[in-house]
C-alpha cells in the first residue's frame, strides 16, 4: 500500500446493518476521493462478500480478520481490555502510525474509551471532547462537547473553545470563527461559575480568538456563532433537542398536508422548496462526530446512518487529516499555560 496515499482505518462491524452499510459507504467515499486507502477490520468473510459488489474498492482496501466486535450494550470498561475486537484494532492502527484516522459507527462510549486509552490526550489538554458540524439558518457551525464529559471545569471549557476554534477553521474554512459559551442568559453574571472562569481564560489566552461571550440555546440556529461551547451534559441535551424539534416539525408538516385538500393541491408547487430544505437539514450531511484533543483522529459515525452518511464521516475525517488538524492544536497550545490562567480566573470569579 503506497505511503503517498491517505490511509484510513475502518471498524467494519460497528453500527446498524454492518458491514453492508460500511463497505458501501467506503465505495462512495472512494469514488469522490480516489487517493484514500482503507485498512478494514472485521469479519473477513462478511466483509469480502460485501466488497465483491464493488470491484474498484477491493484495490484500495486491505482486510484484517477479527474474531470479535463491540456490541452497543458493551461497557467501556470491558471493551478496553479486549484487544480482539474490530474497533480496538482499528484504533490501534492509528496508534501504530499505520493509518492517519479511524472511523467507526459503533458504541460511542467504547470508541471514546479505546481512543483515549490508545491515542492519549494531547499534552496540555486535560480532556478530549466530542465535536460535530451542524446546520443553522445561513450555513454551518460546530458545537462541542456533545457528551464526552458530563461535568466540566472552566479550564475544560476553555480548552474546548480553543479546539473548536481550530476545528472551525480547518473543517469549515472560517478565517476568524465567532466563539461563544452556551449559557442560560447572555448577561455577564448569569450562569455557573465554571462558565465565568472559562470566559476569563478565553479572554486572556492571547490567541486573538473572536470570543463573543455567551449564547442562549434558542439563538444557536440563528447564525450568531460559529463555535458553540458547552459541557457534555448540556451539549448533548441541546443536540438531541435540536434533532427532536426538526423531526417534530417535519411530522407536523406532513400531518397538516394530509388533513388539508388545498395543501395537497399545492404540493407540486412546493417540491422545489422542500427539496432545498431537505438538502440543508439532511442529517447525513453532518455525519461524523470527532473526538478532539487526542494524539490522532478518531471519528464516530451515527450508528443508524446509511452508506451515504458513512461516506460523509469518512470524508470529514480525511479533510482534517489533510489539514493536519492534530498538529494545529498542538501548535496553538505551545505557548499557553492554561493551568495558570485557570488559577487567575478562579481567584477573580470566586
């Protein structure tokens, strides 16, 4: 396998309907990115059967047989001790330098635990976070943490802001992303002390970060920030609320059309607008949550996505590899003493 190509490590057994969706997704990603090579870990018989459907894909894949795979109900404490799973070996390939990123649609907690254990956190980063690209009314923004850390200190939130800022530059091409801390109000004195400490640290990191202060959840879809920072508990709730609200709106819209004869007559005139809305809100276009803050790229695809969605997760990972995202975080943190800034902030806040 040529060293001139970008190499991705793939857990073929994670997620629903695997390895079918995974292999088909790799085929789609390969068509759009012929320079990517894949190390595929999973049940060799099942993987090769699916790969027979895509002859061109076979030329850029190397399959490694694994006897076991991680189940959705498996506890992270159990999976980190089992080196025989497809997920473990796929992450290990990144640790060994055999691949530049790993993608899995499997158990989120397990992937985070294995990735953190094998890849380790970047020096000066206390905790990794889950980050994802999401749509707002005028385009896209990024949000973190989405569930890796249910409780966070001010320094954790400040680190998330730094990593989110770099991610937005590399993944979305923003030159000067607007960074905001999610809070219950925009006023300076509202919210928990941890958020105030984080704000103080961010203002004093000397990174020329475009920090705009606090943002309330209802303002997130209004294009008021490019990077939204929260603890993992609040971020995960916000994410699921946004997803649930979209599903509710679409369901109510369909119900209204069903009950109205005039609305049904107007459907042909609305098709264009409806297709445009779907193209903006299609969750598959934003698939691929990243574990940022590690010495390597680990990407979590939604377990229930289809082949197109999985291909997007692969492409999002490849984009960050090409931008040398991990090195960018290390470079930004070289001359910053976040612990010292945290102590100063705590003294002022408390």
